[in-house]
C-alpha cells in the first residue's frame, strides 16, 4: 500500500505538498520548499 504524507509549512501551517511516504522514508521529515502563502522558501514538515 502506498500512502502519501502532507508537507506542512512550519511557518504558516498550510499543507502545500504531498509526497509518497516511501520516497520520504529515508530522508528527514523536514524539507525546504517554496510556500505560496509565505511567498518564500520555508521549512516543511511531513505529517503522515
Ligand atoms: Zn507558509
């Protein structure tokens, strides 16, 4: 079963991205991504 995890902006809390759980399992669950609400790159955390 493949599941997805949402990447949540640690600054504003909006969920901007979804990534496959498998692809993220070996990485840290914190990724820098661009947030549209913040208008800049922020730290995104994965929430299963
Ligand atoms: Zn944000």
